[in-house]
C-alpha cells in the first residue's frame, strides 16, 4: 500500500500543486513530475482530478454540476489560502 504525506500541522508544504489544463489529454503532457495530492482542473469539462501515489490522475468531482471541492477562504478552487494555480499552456 502506498501513501504520501500531504500536510504537516494543517500546512500544505510538500510540493502539491494545482494545475489548470484545456483538456484531460494535457495531463499526460505536463513537463514535470508532480507530488501525489496535486489537483488538476480540466476547464473544457470542469472535471477536477487528483494525482494518486501511482502517478495516475483520478477524477474526483465535476464543478459544472455545482459541486464544490471544498477548502477555505476566497479561493474558488478550494484548498488553503495562498495556494497557487499553475496554468499549463502546452
């Protein structure tokens, strides 16, 4: 069983990123390795994906259907305040 630490004392500090892509196909084209727990938003479908420990993107929600990924503050993508959203323009 694989596992990964994604936070320490509620502070995300382990290389987890948030990525925005134009299509699911672009997830395979990202030019760098991301930490498990990273999220990607496919803006064409509004599907939200989570990277698991097997380096596989798993769909966790669809934001178009009114689902909210949770999180805090004014960050519409969820997560901690100050999270950065990275845009892949492959």
